[in-house]
């Protein structure tokens, strides 16, 4: 690793990408806390608003393969700057939508840049060795609920004096400003430079996107099982993100202040859960190649138990409700950073963006329906039923697929490490 890529610069990389994740997620998820005023503006119901949520998810899902290929073929630093510019531009357009149809269309266009995260995680993998990637990924993922919290605070404090349109203009401006920072400050590392097998070599050839290696991804058993768990694994995230604020307002009788008092500590604990999951996963990885996924399975099962317990608390018992929500929030994110780290543990550097884009594409293909399905269930029953039905059933399936992936990971990881050693030996190191 070059001196220019030393600890101080790597800290800058993590800091600026943390800011990217934080602000981007605030912009993306802000629509959940603002669902009620937006629905009132356009006079639409839960099913129609669910279509708005789903539209951006569908666009993002469709574009994952393209962003994955671009991330393995071109500069990931430049792609992230482009993603920032697209986020600011499309949000700016949606803020001025005069009708529900134009809002639905323009809000769907905000999903164009949502598929850029595989390039970000691939870039990070070339700055940090495998033994600490879980914590770095966890830190970046912790920015997501904090961004959600920032959006919730903005929605609560600014919705009345500003209106939802001005709030979207604010997040759009932040995206455009950050695109300049990324374009000027973020450098592209050599692919694979942080891998132990290549770190000591000075002249190993850098390999870019390889179609044969990309096609081989679907023949790795551990990846196939990770892809399958991804199809259902983010159903709970999307349903909770887009509908939980309205659930508190309409079914538990919380006013905006009570919603904020409840959700602020929950989201802070959720962020801590990401880092706890990454730290536990790194600890487990150093002891057993299945360690990361063991942590993931534990988090999924805890979430499937704790969330139903939380929602079963009587409406009047707000203290118990908050306490169980906090435990749920700590458990739910334990899996996320470890899945990303495991995907990269079994794939070569030149196809890592593609591998994670396939993972996220499959996740999005399933989860894009989650807000719409939950909205439809809520129209026929209520949001309580909608949230529990989608979340618990999805988590049960996720635990099965994660267990199968853990069974296959050691062999696939050993094969990838062997390929890197052969590459280093061929360079004469």
C-alpha cells in the first residue's frame, strides 16, 4: 500500500463515505416520516403511497447489474461522485412535482443512484484487510439508520414550518455539494491491494472486470445461498423503514413529539447494533471461517422473536414497548455487515462490485414489493398485522438460507485465497 494511502487518508475515506451513506440514506428514507403530509397533499391512500415507495426500489433494483459492472470496470471513486450528483438532481425534481403522477414518476427516478453501494464497499475492501472489514462495513452501514434519524428529526421539526417540498430541496442541495467533495478528494486504490496474499507484492498485475469470473459467481454455493437469503432478508427493513412512523401515529396514538422521543433512542441503538455485529463478526472470523454468518443467524433469530414481543405490548405500556424495541433494534442489524464481508471473502477483487450488485439486485427484486404488500395488508387489516406478517416470515426463511451459506463458505473462501496466491506467485513475489 502506497504511503499516500496510509492511516490518515484511509480515515478520510471512511469519514467521507460515512457522510455519503448518512446523507444519502436521509434523503432516501425521509419519505417514510413524511408519508402523512405527502399523502395529505395529493389525497392518496396507503396503497398508492406504497407504490411511491416501491417505484424507487424497482428502479434501483433494475440498475444494480449496471452499477456493479461499472464498479468493476471503471473508477469507483468517480462513480460515487456521479451517484451523489444524480441523487441531488432527482430529489430536486421530485420536490417540485405538481401532481401525484409526476411525484410518483420523479420519486421513482431517485432510485437511479441507489445501486451505487457495491462500488463503495468494493473500494473499501481495497483499503482495509479482511480481518477488520466487518467493523468498517458496519460503521458505514451504521450511517444508514443515523441518516434515517436525521430525516425523522427534520420531518418532525421542519414539516410544519417548511413543508415537505423544502425539506427535499435541502437534501438535494447536500447531495450536489457532496458530489464535488467526492470528485476532488476520493482516490481510486489498486484492486486487491489489501489482500494478505498480494499486500507484500510490488508488481502483481491489477485485474479489471472479467466476464468469465463474473459468470462463475452463480456457481459458488455459498453465494447462491447468500443471494437466496437476500431475496427475503430485507423485507423487514423496508416495511419498518417506510411504515413504522405511520404505525406509531395511527395505531398506537403517538403525536409527532412522542414518535420522535421513541424513535431517536431506537435508531441510535440500531446504529450501535451494526457496529456490534461487525465487531462480533470480525472476532468470529478470526476463529472460524463460519464465524461471521453465525453472528448473522443469531441476529436474524433474535429479531424474529423480539419484534413480535415489542408490538404485542399494550398501547398504554409505552415504557415496556420502548424497552423491547431497543432490544429488537440492537439485534436486527447484526447480520448486515457480515453478509457483505462474506460476499467479498469468497469473490476475487475484480468482480466484487458485480457480486454485491447481484446480491443487492436479488434483495431488491424481493424487497421492492415489501412496502406495497404491507400497504395492501394494512388496507385490509392494519399496519400491526402488515409489519409482523412480512417481517417474521422473511426472517425465518433468512435463517435457513444463512445456515446453508455458512455450511459452504469455508471451501469457497479457501478457493479464492488459493487463486490470489497463484496470482502473487506468477508476479515473482
